[in-house]
């Protein structure tokens, strides 16, 4: 059985992968989002099938998922991306990004124990301020030139809030129910089917992709939009959930740092401030303090 530290490390690995999403997906920007989602989740399902093949297990086996797990899994994995992609079409990316990144704050509160939810909320709030600072400094000029109809913009905000609620609830559900890691593979197969349907209904169909686009999709499927969901499942079920929830604020920060390292963008004061606030928020959210009852243990002696 995997230790709590190892499970937490897997969850951290998932956040690191999500932080590399922009860098790894730079060659797939011309692929329609639901088409890309179909490819990535098909690769994600393939990871599970490959593992079963390597373990010499039968590939055609009935998934051991309850109806509730199917519901939470499909709504979590497909519903989040569906709402996110539509929200980006209806509202400015700046506001959508800020609203969506409320999910680590919500998750921090959900997984905290009842007596420590206030401190978890404060820590998560500080982390959110850091990410808000980073996103605002990056996209402010773009947002100022945005022009979206008011009705569509409102719907976009509602969908963005839905993203935050969906992913935080899905992650919280993972922390509460047992299950096998390969369950993510079966869910990925179902999500791939829904993504293909959305692609055929909502997007132009064109499968003449370049070699770079196929390679980019493969890397995303193995990492941020595929393999990361297995790691997140392990982390939320067996790791330090509060630490992972607060560390999740680091994903856009990792994105910024990875783009700097790759030479795409430059260092800025906002990146350093965001880094400090995220680390401070994570520390506060995970601070347990001193126990209230500090009575010394009484030593009983027996008469001679």
C-alpha cells in the first residue's frame, strides 16, 4: 500500500503537469478544443489498457465503478472542460480564469476538518490573491480590449463558477470514496466518447493534423490532460488533501515560470510576489497550531 507521503507526491506531480499545460500544448492551439479533448482522453484510457496488458490482465473486464462514481467522474472530467471551453467563448479569458481558479480555495475548505476550516479559508484566500495578481498582470491589457455581449458574458461567468464547483466537488469526492486507480481509465474512455460527440456537433471536423500537432496531443494525453488525472486520484485518496488543495494554486504559477525558463516570457515582480503568496497561503492552510489541551501527563506511582 502506498504511503501518505508518496500519495501526496503523486498529487503534487499532477499539479506540476497542469502547470506545464500551456508549454506542452503550444503546438495544438489550432486543434478544436473538443477534438483535442477526445484525443487526450483516448490516450488517457490507453494508459490504463497498457498497464493491464503489461500486468497480463484481461482487457475486456467490467469496470468496478458505482453509478455515483460514474456520475461524479464524468461530470468532473467532461463537465469541467465543457463548461470551461464554452465559458471562454462567451466571456473574457481574464475573468474566466480568475473565477475558475476559485476551485483550490473551495477544495481547501471542503477537505479541511470542521475546526480548521477558517484557517484553511484564510490560507486559500491568500493563495488566490497571489494567482489573481499574476493573472491580472498578464492579461489586463487583453481584457481591456474585450467586447462580449452582456447576456453571453453573464452566462460565461456562470459556467466559470460551475467549473470551480465541479472540479472542487469531484476532487472532494475522490477523497471520500475508495476505488482503484484504473477507474480513471474507464472514466477517460467515457469522457472521450462525450468529447467526440461534442466535437461532431459543435466544431468543424478536420483530422488532417500535422506531425507536430499529433505529438503535442500525445504529450498532453500522457501528461496534463490524461496521466495527471491518475496522479490526482492517488493524491486525493491517499495523500495530504489540504496540502494538495492549497498547492493547486501553484499551477498557473508553474505555467508562468515554465514559460520564462523556455524563453517565451520574462521574469517579473508579479511572478515573485505570486510565488511568495502561494507559499504563504499553503503554509497557513496547513498550519495545525498547538493543541489546546497541554496538561502534563500524570505519573502514577505504586506504594513501596
